[in-house]
C-alpha cells in the first residue's frame, strides 16, 4: 500500500536581489543560554518523545532528564535512536540550549554512534561547539519568519547544515494527525551540492516531518 504524504505551504515571495545571507553569527551572549525557556515549535521539556516511521525504518527522539556543559553552556540532552529494518543504525545525543529572552533554540553539537550488525563502526558526524573550530548554530527561532536563513551546524568541512524557512503556514498530514500553520524549512549543506531535505515543525508539537519520516505518535510535557 502506498502512503500519500501531503504538505501544503503558502510561500511569501522575496523580492529579487534581496535574499537574506546565511546567518552564521548570532547576537546572543553565551552566558544567557541554558535550559530555561520554551519554543513551541521545538519543545525541550524532559520526558517529551516523538516516534517517526518511513517504511521499515523508525526513529525515536526523547528529551532526557540530563544536561551537559558544551562550550561553557548548560545544554539539554536529546537522544535520537534510528533503526533500519529493526536493526539499530545510529544512536545520537544532541545538545541544545535556549535563550530565555527570545526562546531561540541553539544547537551546540552531537555525539554519534553509528552501528552495523549490532556493533559501533564509527562516530561520523560528531561535533561540539568550541572544539576544533566548530561553532554553535541556531536550531529554531522563537519567532520564525518566512525567508530567514541560518546555519544549524558550523563544524566544517561536512557539518554545515543550514535551513531556509519557506513558510509559516504549511499544512502536513501524518499518522499522528493533520497539523496546520506549521513551519516548513528547506535544509541544505554547502558540502553536499544539490541535496535538499524538507522538514515541517508544528506549533505545540515539534517536528512533524523529517524528509520521508512522518510523525506517528508524540508526548510533550
């Protein structure tokens, strides 16, 4: 049986020649960042959990009741468990911090274990802000606006994911429900020319779609 995935978006045109540059420096004092705050498109209360599926692949994202100091900032730890055909493929611990004044969420790194046949075979993609020239990026603004463009990762040469907000009024149908007035983003990486992914974030829910992975169930605290 084929699953029909629908994403509708109202795109606001940008005047020719005035597209924003990719934001890589953020006007925030690191000392103000921490685990206090609330971003309705990217909630981080401990115990929150999201299950995604695409075919035989699953992904479970869980906000842990743990913190870790990264680049002198206390970060919330989020576990991301990916399975392919029932076998663990990747286990990641992501580190996020919030600006309580704006509810902007920043991404400060990740620890990655890549598995094959039940054994760790690499840590590809791991990085931390403040190490080896890496710097934190923005995960989600507290007040997203169409046309915003910013880096989420700044860990060259490969960890350079960036997004452009394409719409703030998208609609997406998932097994967990149909959500309206969502944030639709286009993700690219200058190290991977031509590659694009699309993600959708629902207010009060969090990520509802990640490329082909659709939200099946969720619990937000």
